[in-house]
């Protein structure tokens, strides 16, 4: 069973001081930084990112409870929200004054829900009455309002990879209004509606921030909606609905991922795969939106692989009282204290760990029996070369030799990808390496060719196709 875990937590997590009565923990999705704020910052703030060199430690005056704290890109300016009316700023640029300065939101009687840095000196305030886009002048210790938009806001989400902010509007909250930011400009994108499973009467907020996530998959921005159906005979299970959100044009419903169960879920994106975590069963499912399932309607997807738990993880003990020979303790996977962030981050504030979720490809070879579908899946993954080679070896000379149609299908898929890369004038590809290594395996004196003479025709056909392009 241990070989069937196709998901794992990274071996070298970011460690920070765990949340406690005196230590609050915040996460910035743009810079991927964890902030451990002790006593409102008076006794210290420690910032840790994905690399040790990005760690920062400093002190702040305790001016009240910290609601949100983030660095601008490059750790140049720190923004701290302590009240619902304003945001404080501190320069971290060398030779600039370190004194705090404050910016109140412009909209009268509005409450600041949060803020997002879109550049090293550009920031967006999101209030319950709209958004305000500012440029920060650290030398003058002031901000300039570039643009604002009035709109009733329930909650918001930000995708730092695309600099798109998504606002939940209307009483039910299911009309979403995106805004895009680029080079000091703010653009209003086309709003769209999330289809609710049940329309409440009277109207009330029905779309939760917990059920929406934004992520880039195969280079395109999607809004992912965790749709929890009512418990009826016709629709007993939940699903993830993907809405494609282009820079220009209308946002459209494009994919439906069938979860075949109910409960609490969380979403990650790893290597362009949608990973859906199910808390009660302590398992995860993966979906590939580029894999077409012939048994499903267009753009309706079943899980690529059977549900499996994340590979067990052990936390090493630390501290002066730890006995050197004491073994690491098991980590509680799928804990209720876990927080999941896009694209591939899992944080346990209670234990003081930030992990990157990873996909292990070798276990998929035996879990996905359809070799054609397996090749389609593997060819889109990072670090797939050796796994593809193992599949080829398995069907040619392993204990589970494939039939000639299966072998032909696998080689056709390798050949097609190789052809596409050649047409794009790329001289080095994963497939070329795999085929080169297979060439040694397939030489006339090899046991594979001698034991299965018909394979030489397939190999010859593949080579002819490759060199005739």
C-alpha cells in the first residue's frame, strides 16, 4: 500500500513558530511568506518564505491587534492592517525613513476587508463598498489614489500569478466581478454568475469564500467552485465546477469534476492537476482536465486515479528536552487545523509547518491500467522521463508484457509528442531522451527484439515517422 501513495508533502518544509496565545500566524499568498507576529509585533515579527535567504526578522510598535500583514514584492515596503479604516506602511528600502505612515480608505463609512500588493509600490484596498488602487511613494511616505470602483463586496480573492482580484457581490454573493491589474492600470473584466444548487428564499449570502479558489491550469486562469449538492436521490455527491476566466471576453463554465461523495473538501493545483482533499475519508483525488473520459459527457471528468491518502509524514522532535534517539512523531494528515492555499501549499499553524504538495509519478504506473491514458497523463507531467521509460520497459520486456496494439499505442503517443516538439523547433525534449534510451534497449541484439520479432516493425515504423517529418 505504501507504493500507492501518489501524493506527498515536501521533505524540507518551511518551519515557523506555531500559533499560540501570544503568537499569531499570517500567510501571504503573493510572496509565499509566513508571518509569525508575537504580541502585536512588539516582541518580534519573523517572516519566512520558500527560501532561507528570504527570512526577515524585525520589531514593530504594538498599536493594536494585527488583522493582516504583507510585504510588497521584493520585501521593499511592509503593509499592516490594524483597523477597519486604514493600513499602515513601513519602509524596508535602505536609506529610506523607517517611520510608519498611514493611509485611510477614501470611501466614507467603508470597512477595509483586506489588501493586495500588485507591484512593489502598488496596492489595492478591498472594502465592503468597493476597491481602491494606490501607488505608494516610500520616499514621500504617502500614497496616491490611481483608480477606484464602487461596488458592494461580500468577500474577495486574489490570484497573484495573474494579478486578478475577484469580488463577491449581490445579496446571494454568487455574482463575481473580477478586476485585472498590470503596469499601474486597473481593468474591469466581465462579471459572471456562479450557478447555485439551491436559490434561497428570501435571498441571503449563499456562496462562501471557502468554496471558491482561483488558479492557473495549463496556462489559463480558472475559478474553481466547490458545489455541494443537497442530499437528494438525483444529486447526492459534490463536484468541482471550473469557470474559465479569460483576460478579455466572457467567463464560461468549462469543466465539471465529479467527486462522487459529500463532505468537506479543499483544493490544490500540482503540476497542472486539480487535487481535491476529502477530510472525513482522509484521502485525495486528482483530476487532469486535458484527459477526456469516453464514458462522460463533454468536459465532465472522473478522477484519474483511485482515492488515496497523502503519504505518511513524520515530524522530527525539537527542543532541549528531546532525546537524540527519539524517533519523529507521525503528522496528523488532513487535520482540521490545516489551511490550504493555491497553488500547492498546505499549512499547519498549530504545528508550525508549511509544506509544498507534490505528485509522485511511479505509483501511477500500476494504478492506471489503460496504458494509452497513462501515457497521456505522464507526458503532461514534470520529471516524467524515467517513469515513461519504465512503462515502455514494462510493456516490452517486463513481467506484464503488453499486446502489440498496446505497444503501438504507446509508441504512437510518444511519436506524436516528438513530432509536435520538432514542429516547434525544440531540439531537446523528454520524449527524445526516452526514445534515445529505448534505442539502446531495442538494438537488434537485444533480448526484447529477439524474443518479440514483431516489435522491430513497430520500432522501425516509429523511426521512419520521426525522420520523415
